[in-house]
C-alpha cells in the first residue's frame, strides 16, 4: 500500500502540529501565550522572526514539491 503523503508533507504537518501543541501546553502551564510578557517588544520581535522562518520554510518546501511534481508529470 502506498503512503498517503510524501515525506516533506508529513514533516511539515508534524512540525505545525508540534508547534501548536507546544503553544497550547505553554498557555496551560503559564496562563499566557508565548508573546504575552511584561516585555512584549522583545518577545514579539522574536515571535515574528520565528513565524517568518516558518512561513518561508513552508513556502520554499511547497515550491520544491510543486517542481518535483511537474517533473514527474513530464516523464
């Protein structure tokens, strides 16, 4: 039986789920979300940088997967 999703799709899905679960656990333990601290400016900046790299990584992976798909369809 063939797998439902490619390795990259599964890795992206697992990372997003793990990231969401980490935020949920942190919210339950501390009572605040990761960006809600007395010094909001610094943490908010770190969060924006982390989110930028997350979005950029997903974007480039999806682009790579689309190119691979097109190459397979040509053959």
